[in-house]
């Protein structure tokens, strides 16, 4: 295909953000919202078209574009396979929802906010399309800037501290990754990852390079013990920021493990598996317990995200078919569920300006529709069969069990804790009698909120019963990932 | 038709709720009607199975496929599932109809009916599954509906807590079930029942090292499966949620917490009989836990005062019976007891509901009494239910419960004999607490001060009709289905759905043994009447002299208190500790906050070096020069 469809996909949001920037919309923000909504929706359709035309019977990279950026050094190389397309679709699907949520939640500098979101979208799609380490690095780190601004400008009262913490953590990891990328160039003479797959990095360098990549991915994931930026970032971020952060930014690290760590450093991946297991288990149990005791809704959900990401890292490094497929599924599903939960918090935050659990209680008496949707997402988050949350978790655990009984049993126990904090949250927010008289005057969710939440609920349930569209897309790519890994291990 | 049985309740749940504003009784009628149709179709399916062996597996579509981990959505009709279909849809239809009357004053009726139908759907999905994953779906699905229905009156804090407790204790059981599924997948490479059962015998001797112990694979799988069953069927140690679940409306207790959901554990063990048969150790565990539960729950039921809690503990105890039947290898008898129990226990619960309704939501039996003339129909129905439960000769409980005790005896092992004696002892206790409930409710003086006796009234017609049907079941289901379920030719009925490694023996049981249980049951009636009505002083004296024992039983062996002390509170404490000390105290303190502080201190210090005075700089330059020179000279 000659038409550079991936570049179009990446730069479409950027282009429309330029439009918004140039538009002289001083009196009302409607036109900016319409432009961004329209463009993000177009991006979504384009990504759906990509998904539709992707050949899922092969694990080859498709729609490949290759241009030299700096001669003989960095190629602007893009391409997708069955794994990355789903993350792209997730990104383009979540972005319009975020823009809709702005209608209710962002009151100042709407135009600038939309520009930040669209630029962020460009970077995120770029991350999932890159086939060159330098390009990947640029997109991966550039995403920090709009996110940093979203938290720092539109955030809550402690936004500066949170933005700083977020930046410090993520930058620390990425500096090491940059050094590793330079080292890889020095070792192999290229930064094109398809070539690196072929060349194979010498065994003695793998461990140190793997650790350098881990330091970046672990922070983004986030894995224990570098997770503490996430609750603070979520708490202070505006709703749309939280949604993007939880739904997409956290997935970049998981994607990074699959695309870079495992294929480039198979021997190191094998070597460090026990480390990942340990950190994942701590993440699952420890953060679930911490989540149980939170009195701030956003913090609770943020901690639950850390626990859910623990299942993802666990599943990826089982390097079994079920484990990896479960992890990818869990990432997609968490993208939908956590987005929905943060939107749910946003809905009541817009009305009462409090994230504290104790402010609420008995919402079902006055906001029945909202309560119903909240319950659906809470149940999906605790992994109820029939929702997408269940399959990912269950497959990861089935995969883990093949590697270690002990780890799998601890991780399975995390599911019990998951039920405990989610149901307790639901009880304190939704059920019971109304103690706060302000709740009585609240309106149930409006049209735009219904559109967002019902769409998400539909997909959460649909993919719980019929996961085939997703599973079939990445199945072949996952097979070849595991096969290549096994070949690399056997040939060492 | 099979599709209709499963999906009609789901359709009812959705339409019934969405169309709630269409007409006044829209949800009630739609849901009840659809479930009733489903019940009729189940009866036809069941009948076709008995008469002409028409069974089959109907594929809906593939659910998931990841490597060898594949599972379908499917409807598997075999003798075992057809029995469950009848029990579930039949009781559910009656409970639906009953609820129209019972919930008539509740503003959230449509939601209630919709939940009931949703529950029915989940339960059906559970019983017709042909693989472990769909079973797990139904398993957690019924758990969800149970959660929603226990917490139906969401304004009550106690109801919300009970709902959460039920869900979480069930999740602990589900943990066991999930591990069992993983083990099965790991070794068998499939989670399809038929494929597993075909090759189970090849793994009978397989050992594996599990946490440093060398264990038999089959035993391990069975133990974890049984942990799942214990959670769902409220067996000893995981039973605590069931009595609390009585916070839900009474029809829910009848449907979910007596007739159907709680029997899912028994169903699971029977369904997996081809696996359990290869592990004597696991079967012994099942039998022992069953016995402990039967005895424990009956002992607690003796002293409870809440009418629903007594029946709940009674359910717990009867489930124990079913488990020890399965544990001594009499799966078909366990199923038979499940079948008859569904009728008489649902009858008792709905009867209790009728009593509560009459007393305007009073549940304490100490505040009842003397209303047999005011509630003649309820009185008769409760009498039938009590007789059936206690195993009065020729009623349903008589056939099934005595069969359990006889099979245990026939086992001719020490465990079998032990089980038989526990069975007889529990039968006696069952009889005593059942009659206590009955006499205290309907006989003796009228004890309620809030409502005058003339205000108590019989329930409306719509609530009594289901009771009639259940009474018929409670009286005749034992007699009519005895031959089919547990007779000499029962194998013709069960076919391969229930598996026996060794032929079951049909030895002759000595007459004295056959007569023991019925006699005990008969004698206990006048004893109970004497103790509770004619001369309550005897019992009062006994109570006063044995206060510690009474308190021990009244507080349900203090198990709830123990759990709060050793599980709930420490979990919360550890959670706070990790948060306050781990995240904030260590990671943040030495991580970002520490670094920023360090940078600040260092920059302050280095900042002070820039004094701005020329002689300071000149001095440092001189110093540097001299050090450099010294170094060069010495080198």
C-alpha cells in the first residue's frame, strides 16, 4: 500500500489541534469541541478501517512505512501487527469519550485542554505504531509533556506536587532507557527493531539492557514499588486526564514488554522472570490491601489499577499462550473499565466537587441510572464472569498456574481482595441511606454522560461474552512471539 | 426447546425491567409467565429423558479459545442436568408467583422480579454447562444475583453487609474452584467435562509435588473442587454467610438459599463424580465435612429465635446430609435428597414468609404463637413442610433422608457407620428444632404485644397457590420418584451422568435399623410438644443450669466473632499499614520526596560556595594549583 495510512492516523489529531489553535473562537468553546470531536471520531473510524483490513493470519508487520529521518541513522519506520492494532483502536476509541467528558468537567481554557488531548492522542498512536527504537522513545516520552500539562494546569489543589512526582518518576526511568537504546545502536548498528530481532543482541549485554528498559516500563506500568506517583497523579488530574492515564498511558509499558523486552532480550526475560513474578504478586496483594483502606474514590481506583496491572505483568512473563493472551485482554478490558470508573467518579465530582467516599452514600435513591452503571463497572472491575474483566484475569491465572503453583495461588487470592474493596466502595457510595443532604438535589446523569457510560458498558459486557473479535486478532502474533522466544532460548 | 428453557428467564429479566412502566403488573406477569413456560418445558424435557432417553448437547457459540483453553456456550441436557432443570425452574416459577403477593407493597417490585429471573438464568447456565468455564460463569452469576437480592433493601445497613459477606465468602470458595480448574487444565489440557471424565482413570495414580508435599493429583483436584462447593453450599467454616443472607426478602431465601443456589455445591460434586470416585481421601473429606455441618447446624438451629434463621440453619444441616451422602459414594441419593429437599424447604420458607407477612414483618418466634386458627392454610402447609423435613414416614424427606443413612450404614466401613450414627442423631435434632419452630409459632399462647391477634391475617390467594404445589411436591415427590432416582434400576435413569467406580450394593438392611430413624422421628414429636408447649419450665431450668452451652449455641459457636478477630480486622490493619507506612512512609519518603529534599539541601550547600568575593576564588585557585603541582612532583 502506497498511501501512508499510519502516518495519516498519527498526524490527523495533530492537524486538527492546529485547526483548533488557529480558530478564533473567543466567545464560546463549542466549535473547538465540535472540531476535536469530529476529528477524533474520524481517527477512530480510520483505525477501525485499519483493523478491518489487517490480515490477522500472519504475524508480519503490515502497512509498513519507511523513510529516513536522519540518513543512515534513524528511520521513521511504522508498522502494525495483530497486537498493536488493538491498542490503537483502544486509543482512538477512548479519546472521543474523553472529549465528550470535557463538556461537563472542564470549564476553563477548554480550547487549550482539547489541544493537549489531541496532541496526546498523536503521541499515543505513535507509540503503538513505531518500529524504530528512537521513534518509539520520542513518542513514548513526548506523551509525558501534554499529560504533565493536563495535570499541572487543569488539576486539583495539589496538582503541582503530583505533576512533579509524575514527571520525576517517569523521567528517571526513561533516561536509562535512552542509554540502553544508544547501547543497542552501538551493538547492532541499527535502531530498526525488525532488524534487531534478526541480529540478536549478545547474551552478555541482554541483562543490563533488559533492566534499563524495565526501569522505564516499570514506572509507566506502574509496578511496585515505583507506583506511588499514580494515585497522586489520578487524584489531581481532571477526569479526562485520569481516563487517558488509566486507559492508555498505563498500557504503553505492557505493550513495550511485548514489543521490545521479550523479543529483543529473550534470555534476560527468562532470567528475570522470578523478579517480575515477585513484583507482580506484591503489586496484586499489597495494593489491593491498600486500596481497601482508601477514603478517596480516585485513589482507590488508582490502587486497583496497580493491582490489575500486576496481573498483566504476571501474565506477560509466564510466556505461555494463555498468560500473554490474558494479559493483552486484561489491558484492553482494563482500558474500558478503568476509563468508565474514572468517568463515574467524574460524574459525581462535577456535581459535588468531592472525591471523598464519605461525602456520598445512598446515591441509588436519587441517581438510579448512574448507580446501575456504577455497579456494572464495579462488578466488571472485580472480574465477574460475563464481563471482559473476568476473561483476562482468568487466562492470566491459568497461564501462571502452568509455571508456578505458589505464585498462581497468591494471585488468585488477590481476586478475593478485589471483590472486597470494590464491593465495599459500592456499598459506601451507592447503597445505604442518604446522609448528605446535598445529594437530594442532584440530577441523574445527562445525555452526554449516558452516551459515554452506556457505550463503555456495552463493550465491557459484549467482550465478556464474545471475546473472539479481540482474541482472533492477536492470536497469531502471540503464537509467533512465543515461538520466537522458545527458539531463542533453545539456541543459546 | 432447550434454548427456550434457558433463555426465557433472561428475556423475562430484561423485558420485565425495561417495560416496567408499560402496565401496572407488567414485570410481575411477564417474568412469572416466562419462567412458568420454562418450567413446563423442563418438565417435558425431564419426561422425555425418562421415557425415551432423549438427551443432547446443544452448542450456542464458542466462548473463548486460547491455545488449548477452549470453552463453549452450550446447553448440555443429560439426566443430571434435567433433574436440576426441573427443580430450578419449578421452584423459581412458584417463587415468582408468590412474590407477586409478598412484594405487593414494595415500590421496587420490577427490579425484584427481574433479579429473580436473572438468577434463574444464571442457575440454568450453571447446570446445563458442559465445561468448567461456563459452570464458573453460572457459579459466580448466581453469587451475583444472591448479592443483589440479599442487598435488595439497600437502605438497610445490615442487608448491605450481609450481601457483601455472602459475595466474599463465596469468592473464597470460588478461589478453590478456580484453582481446581487450573489444575485440571494443566494436566488434562482441557476443561470440557466429557473429555476430562474419559481420561480420569489414566491419572488415578499420578502424583505431583505441591508446596513440597507429594500428593495425589486427583485428590488435590477434588479437594479444591470441594472448597468451591463448601463456599456455595455453606458448609462448615464457609457457612457464615448463609444465616446472614436471611436479610433478603423471604422469597429469595426460599429460591436461592434453600432450593437452588446452595445446592450447586452438591451438584458440582455429583457432576464431578467421575473424578471424585478415584480419590477415597477426598470422598472421606466430603463425608466428614458433611457430617460436621449437619450436626453443627442442627445444634445451632435448636436455640435460634429468628424464624428464618432456624430454617436457614436447617438448610445448612440438610446440605450436610447431601454431602455426606456423596462422600459415602451415594451420589444418586444425594441428588434425590436435593430434589425432595427443594420442595419441602421452599415450602417451609414460603410458609415462614406467610407467617412473617401475617405478623407484619415480625421474625422472632418468641413473639408468635397461638395463631393456628387465624392462619389455617399456612398452618397446614407448615405442618406438611415440617413433617416432610423431619422425615415423617411416607413423606418425601422420609425416603431420601433414610436412604442416606441406610447407604452410609451399608458402606460397612468405620466412616460409614460413623456417618450413619451422626445421621440418626441429626435426624433427631432436626425433628426437635423443627417442632420447636412449629409449636412456638402456631401453638401455645399468643405472645405478640405490638399487633393484636385479630390483626393477623391469612395471606392472599396468590401466595397460597404456590404453597399448594410445593406441598404436593413435599408429600409425593419421595414416593413417586424413589424408584427412578435410587431404586434397583436407577442406573437406567442416571446412565453415565453419575459415575460409580464400583457397583453399588443393594444388600438387605436389618429391620431394626430401618425402623430406628422413623421411630426417633415419631417419638420426638411428643417430646418437643412437652418441652416447648406443655411444660416449658423443664427446659428453662436446663437452660439456666447450662448457660455456657446455651450461649455457645446461641452465638453460633462464636465462629463469626472468630473470623472478625483473625481475618477481617487484621486485613484492614495490614492495609492501613502498607499505605501509611509502606507507600507514604518508605517509598515516597526515600523516593521522590527524599530526592527532592536531597537536591534542595545539596543546592543550598553548593549555593553557599558562590560567595562572590574575589579573594575566595583566588584562594581556591591557589589551593588547586598547589595540589596539582604536588601531585605532579610526587608522581
